C-alpha cells in the first residue's frame, strides 16, 4: 500500500510538473506574440510618423524649388543639398522617389546630365515594381536622346519603343508622342507619322481617359501631310 501511495504521489507530482511546464511554455509563447504585436504597431506608428515628417519637409522644399525656378541667380547647389538631405533622412518614406526626382531636375538645371542619369537609375531600381517606373524610364530616355553619344541615343530610342509598345505601361501614349517627336526632329517624317498615327488610332474609341497628346498629335500629322 505504501508503495502504491508513493507511486500515485510520484505520478501526481509528474502531472503537476507537466502542467507547470506547459503553463510556462504557453506564457512564453503569449509573451512572444504580445511582443511581436507591440513591435508591429510600434513599427507602423514609426512608418506613419516618418512619412508625415517626410511629406512635410518635402512640401517646404517644393515651395523653395518653385521660387528658385522663378528667380534669377538661384543657388541650386544649396537647394540640391537640401533635397539630398531629405532623401537620406527619410530613406524609408513613401515619398523618397519624389525627393530624388526633383534632385534630378536640379542636376539637369546645372547641366549635370551624367549625374542626373545616375540618380534616375537609382530611382528606377527602387521603383521597379511600381507602375511609376515606366515614367522614370521614359524620363531617362528623353535625357539621353539629347546627348551627343549616338549609342546612347539608340539605346534611348529602343527604350521609348519598348515603353510605347508595352500594353501594361499606363504612360504608353507619352512614349509614343516623344518617340514621334524624336523622329520628326531628325527628319524621319515617315516614322514620325507612323508613330503618331498609332497614337491617334488607339485613342479613337477612348472615352474614359483620353490621351492629352492626341489632339496635338493630330495637328502634327496635319502639318506632316501638308508638307
């Protein structure tokens, strides 16, 4: 009987130990879950505040940028430094590409095309999964078309062709317009007509969001035919 009581007591102790162990384990799991939830909301709060701060600073820089564009002898070097500081400080903010996009325009204003293209390449890399990436790719192509290097110009032309024929590109009409203009300026009138006619034809049944380039293209086609 004593042995049986001892066995029952030992079994009971083991059950208690198992329950205590399980409770301790559950407590640890709950603690980890609560900590993860807390960190998640803390991160979301930080992201929201970071975006708010970035947007506020970006807004002030836009006003300064607009003033600089209207004034003579503006210090674009100092303005560029402010934009650079903005996208370095707010590197995780949603407006980061816009900081850099304005910095690109300032670099172009300073005649620094190579630096502008290099910065555009970083924007393209950072927005490669965004629909906006095609807009930055088109901007890069347009800058390169104005450069004297024939190989770079050919690459830019091919880039515009790709963007113009990409059915997923919401800015395809802009690509068609600028591609046609490039042909026009370089006396490739037949190619310009063909490119612009494609834009007009594709816009014929567009009712919801007609291209802003369509009417201008029609006028150019008239000039081309008259010629």
